[in-house]
C-alpha cells in the first residue's frame, strides 16, 4: 500500500538516504580543515539591549558632492525634503542621539529640538526654509494646547517635559504637515 501511495504522489523512495548525523559530522570535519579567515567577517555590533545600532537617516538618500562641488571645496546641495519628512527625521535623530533641555546639545551628544534641526540641516537634509516651516507646524501644535507658549525652545525647556512628549508632538505635527500637502 505504501508503495502505491508513493507512486501516486510521485514521491521518490527515500529509503536509501543515509543517516543525517553522519553527513553533518563529515561537513564539520571538512570545515575544520579549512584555514581560518584572515579578517573576521564584519557583523553589526550588538548593544547591551540586543539591538543593532541604527542610523537616524536610514533609507534616506545621502547628499553627494558633484565634481564642481569638490573642485570648489563646497558642501553638496542638500537633499530636498518636505516638512513632514523633516519632522520625521527630527524624531529619528532624537531617538538615536537622545533629547536634552536647556542647551542645543550636551556632552553626551543629546540635542534639544533646535539642536536636532541644526543637525538634520548640517547632514544635508532640507533647507532653512524647510526647518522654519517645521517650526511653524510645531508652534501651531503647541499653541493649540497652551496659548502661553511663545517659542519651540520655551516649550522644549519647560520643567517636567519628557522625551516621550517631544516625540508625540513631532508625530502629530508630522501627520498634520503630511495632510496639508
């Protein structure tokens, strides 16, 4: 009956297959005879929490200097981005590098909202006009809840402010900027 079922399903007869353990031992023996690689294989570093480090601009096109840029020793043209993308990059930058209050950046590399905007611009993403539009979206978001807020920096430096609140407001402002296009 088993033979008929095998023929019906067009399955080969597997009775001749050797023990898999012997094959594994043979492969291990062969690999042990190979010379060790001269350089270790590059793998991403794993942090104490078990995550590979991620760059904040992952997936974004990087600014590339043209031949004329290199000849004139100038920075490449910035990558054009919209306001929503600028706000998303701010949140990603703050996630990777950390958020702080009371200064543009601290000794650990953390940044406030304005410091993160400067870092995103310095990396070649967007223009000062894009950054100002992003600040306008943030101010609209902040004054919607608290009319006493006079600047993004004042809101950032308010006592009791948390990084989670900063990311939440960036997400809301990004969503509003996306839907205004």
